[in-house]
């Protein structure tokens, strides 16, 4: 709640006119005043503010996807024989087409223009940014969209040249990889934490959305997300990782609730975000205990085969997941759990439930 309140306050501050706007004409386009933000964390949590649902053109941000796919298919060394690094954001570099090349230039241009003309919203853009923050794994589906090596190259390019001529100063102030477009979209990544997409058509002298730039710089200041920030006891700073620790109790509750409901999608999302599937509640019950007592076979398979869940954990009454399945008369779950580990003695010593 504290994090959301701070983000809303930051977004509201960015909605105020810039210092040079007071003398602008009153009849300017209403579109110029539009301002939207969407945030998506690597575990799929989302927050959207302002005009986040307005469609906007992806523009030059599409270059990131084209570059990432090229690196995935051809390798970074081959790509950078033709694509510059420091001059990435300038006209004469990464996608300059040479007449000596044997490729079909018209087809290449057609593909690039189609990608740049794609319409997105801040929300869908935030999902893209969160996928980059998550090493190429989509937080919502769990699919590996891009390889981790391609994502590393994309983030590196974004950091050194994603914000046009303001790139170095933006990197100095925030350390966050970011890419802007002439349509006013700015896609920002906090690796391992979250992705952000901001949109406002009003651009500064560098061709970046001034609202988005200001928002990102304030975000880093408030939540101390700069890569080189060092906490001191003299500064009262909202700290994202501190907020995350405080929410661990809620995370355990959510994991157990997902196991109770048989919600594989949520369980997979929690696991991909780094949640401990062996975490227990006040009764010492883990997700495997809950799934066993409810007979959730698919959940048991996922926990045992994909997450390495510990089936020997005991709750406050001394019961393992297998004993819990026996106690709850969940025979299919008993048979499934027996396959994963040797519970012969435990099974024989377990009390036979009343029929």
C-alpha cells in the first residue's frame, strides 16, 4: 500500500505542467496532456495509472525486439559486425541498410515499418518490459520468449543508447535500461524487479517524453532502485526490497491458497518470481500438505517435478504430505506421492482413517 501511494503521488506530480509550459497556447491538442503509466513486476503484479489504456504506437521501441530476435537467431558477435553499439540510437547506425547487401531491402523495410507501427497500451508495454526484467520469461504465462543472453544484450544496448542523446545522463541518474520512441513511449526495466511503460506525447529537446523521464528519475530516488545506491541510517527512504520482505507473509498465504484451489497458473507465477514453495504457515503446513489433503494431483506433480518441493516436511502435528493425504482419504494422491519417495514405513505406520 505504501508503494502504491508513493507511485500515485509521483504520477500526479508528473502530470503538472513543465516549467516552460505556462506560456504555451491554450488551444494545444488535448492529446498533449495525456499521461499514462503501467508497472508489471517479475511475479506478475500490476499497477496502472492515468491514461494507461490509450493506444500508442510502439515506434522505435520495436528496434529492441528486432535486435533481440536477430541476436537469438544469429548470435551477438555476428549481429554486431553490422550493428553499432554506442551509436545505436543515432540515424546512421544500427539499421542502416547497405546497397551491397544481398538481402531484400524492401522486405526488410516492410517488416521494420510494420513492427514500428504496432499499437500497444502502457499495460501491454509493461508486460514486455517485465519480460526483459525477468530474463526473457513472460511473468504472466511463464513462457521463455527470448533467451537470457539476448535479453542481456538488449538491456546493455538500452542502457548505453536507449534515450537518444540523453542516454548517458539518464544512465548516470537512474542506472536503469530504457528506450524511448518519438511517439512519447518510454519502456524502462529494473532487472530482476519490474518493468515500466510510460506514455506522454510531449517530448523534450532530446526527443524523449519529459514526464516519463521525470517519473523514472523520481522513482529511483524514492525507492532507491539505483544499482549503486547504498543505504545509510541517515536517510528515510522507501525501499522496495524492504517492502518485499514485509509482504512475505502474504506471499505464503497466496501460495497455500493457490494449492488449495488447484491454481497452477498462480503457483507457476509465484515459483518463477523466486517464492519458496517449501514455506510453511503457522501450523507448519506447506503447499504440498495442502495439495495432498485436497487431492490436487496436478499441483502435486508440479511441486514435486518442477519446483523440488520437500515431501519430508512435517507440520505441527508431525504429519508429512503423504500422511496428510492418507488422513484425508485421498487415495490417488497417496499413490502419486508414494511414487516420488520411499514412504513405505510412513505409510504402514499411518493411522487408518475411519470409513
